[in-house]
C-alpha cells in the first residue's frame, strides 16, 4: 500500500471548497508533514446554488475549520436560521386562512430526569397550543422576528439552536480564501480525461491548462456532471424519484422593497398545488423558489404560482430553472475516488440536506483518513454510513408529504403506500401508540433525531393514541408547571432578544464582543476576506 500524501479535489462550489477547507485543517495541509490538497475548478462552470440553508451541524464544521463567526457571516452574506416554518402543508388554504407549524432547531425541553414532554402535550395538558410552541422558546422568538442570540454571546453559542442562510456564490468565494490560507493549492482549469490503472483506480487526471495531475485520493465535487465517480468509474445512480416526486425548481432573487424590511429568521416553506416554495431571507435580498413535480404541473403554470406567491416584487425579474435529479450513488467511494456533494446524490432542499450530506462526508473523510493507503476498509465504512444518511433523510423528507390532507393530485399521490419507504412505514406503525423515541434511531448516521420527527408528525396533525399506556405518564402536574415555565421564558426571550435585521447589522459592522472560543483554546481563528 502506498501512503496517501496528496488529495486532488475536482470541482469547486460549496461542496469542493467546504471539503477542501475542512480537510486542510484536519489533515494539516499547511504543515510539512501534512496531506497536500489541490483543488481544480473550471471557470466555465457556474455554481448551481441559488441561496442555501443549513442545519445546526454547520457550527461544528465552521469551528473545526477555525472560522471567526462574524467574518464568516459577513463574507457569505449570511443570516440566522432557527428552523423551518411550514405553511399550508397539512391542509390547503381555506378562504385565505393559512395554517402553519414550526420545525424548530431547539430540542424540546424535558421534565427533570429527562422525561419527554410529548406524551403530556398529547394528553392535552397545554390545551390548543402547538407542540413546538409548547416545548421550546423558539416559536415565539421567530414569530416576533428576533435573532437567536445577543451580540454579547460568544461565537457559535446561544441558548437557542441556530444555523444560517447564505448566498451560495459568496460562501464558495469566502471558503476559497479560507482554504488557500490553510494551504490548499488552487488551480483554474478544465479536466479533459481521466486515466485508470490496471486495477480500475484513477491513475491521473489530464487537464487542458495544467497537464497531468496525480494524487493518492481523488474527490469528485463536479456536481450533477459526476465527471469522476460516474463517467470515469462507472458507478450507477440510484433514482429516488418514486419516493420524492419533485424534479424541477424555479428560483428568483427578490430585492427588499425597503432597506429596513424584516429578514426571515426561519426558512419559510409554503405548500402549493404541485409542490412548495422556499423563502429565504438574506440581509440584502430574499431567495425565493418553487420546487415542483413536472408530472403534476407544467413549467408555465409553475412560474405563475411562483410569481403569484411573490407578488409585485417579482415584476421584471427573471426566474431561473433547475432540473433536479433525485437520488444517490450506489457507492460514494470506489477505489481511490470519493464523491461528495451533488455527484454523490441529491435530495430536494426541503430540510437543507444538501449541505448536511457534504458536512457528513467531509467529517468522516477527515477523521477516518486512510493515510497509510489502506482504502478498502475505510471506503466500506464510508459507503455504509452515507447509505444510512441518505436513507434516513429520505424517510424524513417523505414524512412531510405522506400525512398531508390536501386534495390536489400531487399531495394525494404522496399519501399512497407505494411511494412510502418500508422503513418509514414501520416507524409510523410504531408511532400509532407512542411518540418517536431516541431508541427508534440506533446509529450515529441517522440524519435526523426523534425530536425532529415529533415536530413534523405533530405539526402535520398525526396523533399517537397513548391511552392504553397512560399509566406510564404520571407526571401531569410537573408537566403543567414545565409548560408554564416554558411559556413565560419564551415571552421574555421574544421581548429581550434583538430584532433579526438589527442584530445582523451590528454583527456585520462590529463583530461579536466576546472572546472567540478558539482563542481561549489557543487556536487562532481564520479571518479571510470575502472573495
């Protein structure tokens, strides 16, 4: 086995540069004995992202890379994301009346001893209060348009869990500067061919501008083109279109009508006749798009729905069309080739699974990196883990659809048993008589946890019948007190936290006032200017 001292990443964008920066930090690329990383990206291929969302795991990634949170937010044109607000998913709009629920990022509060509050909410202890509002502070904070933290709070810290929205192009440019500072060699060029050795592994990559490039490990971040993993290595793509029906997206970047307009502190997801819209608030604009099924509507009708949702601000603005290939690679790691990002697979952007999958792949590759050249064992583990991550995410995304009571054909087709994975059917059968429990999710590779399922299940109107096991829930009075405590605390938080736009303005101009955690640990944060 030949030791791996060099990695070649083909493709930039979010996948390429996030992977490059993370691996450079983990593998010591700026040290003499570290793994050398080269990233080559084409100047002829644009970034697919039209505005991205993340989940709270992104904080771990950014801290590991060593970023200053305020500098990252400014460089990526980022705002805070505290969850997803789902409007008109369970029911169609009724005479203009919109019904909604939150998938909050904060874990539900518990009773002393770690007892779940969900059974007591199901027993009606809180009355008509929604589940997410009953068990977290975040609903009322978001409804009030507040940020998740104070400017005095440390970087990457808040009592309320949060992630970010950002401009995908600016994020890639920012991470490029970070990666180069961490020792990544950056090349601009176009791959013309890939040469395989006698064992079927990649021997080299031939480029138009830089000739032949060689490495011990090759990472495919070429997006849907899958130039290495599919075109060179022949790894097939497994479609998940029989479970997730959406295969198109129309997106429009919408300027604010006034400079001081509120900035959404959640992703706003609204159900429509053949899909759903995302509405993401950035400091200078909104990113709005309609994700839909071409089998249930046509492109002209889809654009009509999108423009009707946006209203007058959409006048004169062009809509960008994206064709979505829903599914995953049969294997993400074969021989000495690893696919990360869209080349490894894509599930619709409903719960920000795209960045999550990139993070998961980068984490495993960085922590399990087979420096000694023994690729087979690590590849087997990696492939198993990524398969579990995709399967878990597929279950969770389908959950949002299969409980809907909307009458349109798209939503009715989503409720049919033939399109629901067997693994999700088994979970739903167990949850007929009890809430989701952490023991239902037995692996570190599960993409979402029991409380994530609770938010969506209960938000969509699913109600386990717990009467037969009511004796297992004796802490009714304690639960009443805890629910009241949460309600009082959420009122104080909604009143005491700063307006989201005002907080962003302060962060962009002054940064956070507390000492960065990395400085206290003796690790200097990276401060890279936006590219």
